[in-house]
């Protein structure tokens, strides 16, 4: 079964250091646990690295038996089979049965052809699996807020592309999709249950247009805030969810900042350093602050003629901050699927480039 994990990591600095290029391939394809940053051997003596460096990538046209490699590397045939199973599921290596021992070889007989095979299968399977989103998308059309700011940074993509299989145990199609696309982490366990907090949280995102804060999600689902926050960040890593500023709460944030600074520093500070004079903030706001009856609705009404850019500048001068919320990427399901395909294509292009450099290093 095709099962590919991809970790978006920076391209290596050197294009000619063969061992470094192979290490990059191993890390990007998540073929072993990420090595320690201070590892002395840079991972080049690991079994999977030696299998690729000394055998498959060195002589791509040759097939290798598990017994032969086990003797050469000083490992058991079972250990060698484990590493090859990961390469086979990633689409880089093919296998055929010999006389009692399996024979493994680089798909297509070259590095570039093996990567092409992996690329074609990954894009086709990922595209097919994303079709489920057409059925579960319930956000409607009211997605964008009145003031839209760019997402709050973007974590590196951590993708999983897995071939469809029949449902098992108490899974449903959505929980299986989430497990197979990395939304449930590397080892889903009980999170694969349709009633798990992770699945319920994703269902909440599927039907919510505006971004959802961690507080709102925790209250809605009855889950602990720290856990909800961790799940949402795991969703972000797949590229299907983004974190953005809650500009729909801009008037509330301004109200909080104004009342706080008025109590702490007074009217004179608000006029000068707080930006009231600079941005021509209506005097009615100061009057309401003095009377103690200023509300978010009052702020919103008084600043209705001020541009969104100036309102954000005012909040910054007052030392306030907008809360963050999470939502599915894209204005509609088509944009969401295209975004995910673009993330996959970006990583695959990097792998193609490294594969080309490896073939040049071999020649």
C-alpha cells in the first residue's frame, strides 16, 4: 500500500555533497526518526543511509536480496526488510520474489525514474483522497472577515499521502481520511475514533466560516484548552488549517486597550503617545472613557469612518493585541484542495532537484 510521509525541510546548502543529499532525502521522506542535531556521524552510518548510499543509489540497476544486505551491513534480514518496507510504501523501491528471498530494486532502474514514479502516484492518490472534502464541507460562503490579514506565519508542511483502504473497527470515512492525511499525528491510536476530540474539532472547522479561537473550541467541545491548542497546531502542520488574526474582534481589542491605558496612564498619554491626536480619534471616545460607560459597540460606532489600516495602527500604539483564531484554508473547498496540492507539489519539486543532484554526483 502506498504510504508516503513528507516533511518540508530546507534544501541542503551543498549540491555536491552526496552523503548530505542522501541525508536530506531520508529526512524529507521521514524514513527514520529525526537524528539529534549534535549527532557526530550526521546520520550517514544509519542502516537506511548505508542501504541507499552504498547500494540502491550507487548501482540503481541492480537488485538486492535481504540476506545479501544483512550480511553486508551486519543486520538481521528482518531489520533490512523493515527499512525496505518503508521504501516500497513510499514508491521508490519495487520488489520481486526470488528463490526464497525477496529481491529489492530501485523503481525504474534509476533515481530520477523512481522519484517520477513516487511523484505521479503521490499526486494522483492525494487528489483522490481530497475528494472527500467535497462531501463534508459545510462552511458556506461567509468565510472572509471584513478586514482580512495574512495568516500568522506558516509552519513547515508535514504531509502524509496514503492509499485508500477499507474501513476498520469503528472508523468512518472522515476519521480515516484524517488519519491517512496526518491530521491525527503519526500514531493516531484512539483519535481515529469518530467521536474523538480531534475528529469533532475538525468537524467544527468544517462548518464554521469565521476563525475559531482555542477558548471557543474548548468550550464548544468540552475539551481541555491545552489539548485543543495542540490539536489545532497539528492541523496547521498539514497545511489544511491556518491561524489568523481575529479582526472581527478589533473593536473589542481596541476597547480593552483604551480602557486599560486610560486607567494606567490617563488622558494625556492617550492623546499623545496613544495615537488619539495623530489618528484623529473622535473626542466622544475620551468622554465615554471618563464617564466609565465606554463599550466595544461604542468604539465600533465611533471609528466606523476610520480605515482598517488606521484602526490596526491605533491598536498597536495602544499596546493591544488581536486574538488569533483557526480556520480551514481557502474561501471554498476548491481553494482548500488546490492549496494542499500546491504544498505537495512544492516538496516533490525539491525532491526532484535533489534526485538530479544525486545522479550528477554519481556520474
